[in-house]
């Protein structure tokens, strides 16, 4: 979903966890974009390496932050840990908003496999127990896409169709939205930003399980080697049915965007 050419000074990338975001960040680097002075995978950080809480900034603070980026010649920044005020950003003519999604089910399974194999936070082996297993991490919650783009974030209340409509309204503000399920997404996304894709190796480490397991063993990380062998390769029909039930809002959002 690309809306054409833009004259912009700053690309703001809303990075959705396990939606090829690291590939986009690397593509930006290869194409000579200027990142914030301190960042982690494109996300601005403070001197201690902690993510700046830009998703908590009010309108004035966010605008001041953007002014600072532009004055220092930054041309690419990302937000992955939460949702900034999209309306404030879209009102800035210097900014182009971009993001990317994938099948909600595939994103969830990819996140589960990634974090289980790495062993972070004692992730349960059963995929159906991954929901909210990382309680402070928005990406482990059901209806993740809707939570991000409606700017609701972590909340205990049940999401509704109104939240989906708000999320879609905010997504309409984006100039470029790629779909990882589209085999040509990378080429189309790069073309819209006048980027080149030569020299880019997509981040596929999660999907190349045997190769990743071998690398873990060579590093002497026997625990990660075992987890990569034991990780679930497929989701059972029971888990798929449960996923569809718990993530109905994201399924509606994704199908509305991409058909």
C-alpha cells in the first residue's frame, strides 16, 4: 500500500515486532539514511542505552523531539516499544510515516519461536501460553496490531470494533504500508522511498531453524541449541482456533487493509 512520491526530511518507521522491521532498518542504513545519535535498531535511546519513551510524549514534547532530530540531520528513526501520537506526527510535513504488517497468526508464531529459542524471560514451550508471558511487552498481547495503531497499548479491557476503526483511521495517515506476505514487498517498499535493495540479506534467522541450531552449538550455547530443536514447528488446529478467537480484532484489521 504505497501512496506515491514524497518530499520529506524524516522517515518515521513504526516497527512492529517480527514484521521484518530489522530488514527495513538495515535497508535504511545501506541507503545512507542518518539515524539518531544513540539508537538500538533505529529506536532512539538515552545515554544509558534505554529506549526513549516517545510513546509517552505529549504533543509539545513530541514536536520538540522531532525538531531536535531534524536539526541534527536525522533522516530515519523508528518506534517499536509503543505508539507515538500519530496525529501529531502526520501534521508535520517533514515526516513520512511508514510501517509494515504480516499475517497476525504468522507474526505471533514467529515471535513465539524467536523468544522461546532465545530463552528470554522463561518463555513457555507451549505456543498457546505465550500470550502475555512477557507482561510488560506489548508485542506479547493479543490483538497487537490493533493495540499499536489505536494507541491503546496495554490494557485489560476487551477490545472492540471501535478500536479497530480507530486503528484503521490512524493507519490511513501512513504513506507506505508493506505486507510481508507480498513476495514483492521489499522491492516495492524500497522503490517508494527511492532506496536500493542491493547488498541486503533479509533477516531470516528465526525461520532457518536447523542452521540457527547449528550456530548455537558452535557458540557453545547448548541450552539454545536444545530449545531450537524442541521448538514447535507447527501450530495445532486447537491453537489456531484459539488464536482466531483471541485475535479477532487483528484479523479484521489485517483483512480490511489487505483483503
